[in-house]
C-alpha cells in the first residue's frame, strides 16, 4: 500500500533497500534508516567503486538485484551533500546518457 510507513515517525523509505549514488562516483546499496543533517544512515550496505577491469555500476546493481546485498558495512553514514541520486533498488534504472 502506497504511503504506508511501517514504523510511524520514520520516512516512507525506512527499512527499504535503496541504491545511493554519490557525487564521488561511489554507489551503495543498503537498507534506508534515516536522513539527518549529518547524512543518510544505511544498514547492511554493499559498496561499489568503479575500477579498470571491474564490474560497472550497472553490473553491480543487477548482480545485487539477482543475488542479494553483499554487505561490507553494517552501518554507514553517507555525508550530507554527497548524495547525487537515491532510488529504491526495485525501481533502479541506469540513467540516460546525456
């Protein structure tokens, strides 16, 4: 049901697995907890950094959808101001080139 918040007082995204793309080209996938003035708090977070010969961001997200989140951070705060795009994992699509 749209708009339903499982934990009253929390964001609609609370507990939802999200993809976070940052200004420094790092992509995270984890469970959204909250956003504060310090940043965005995620739990059980996978991390992807582009590297020569490594998987692309798209490959990383597709593999995560298929096989689940391979957590490397139990808890992670993504600093305020570095967030470029926040998307529910089930709704993520590669941005159009432009």
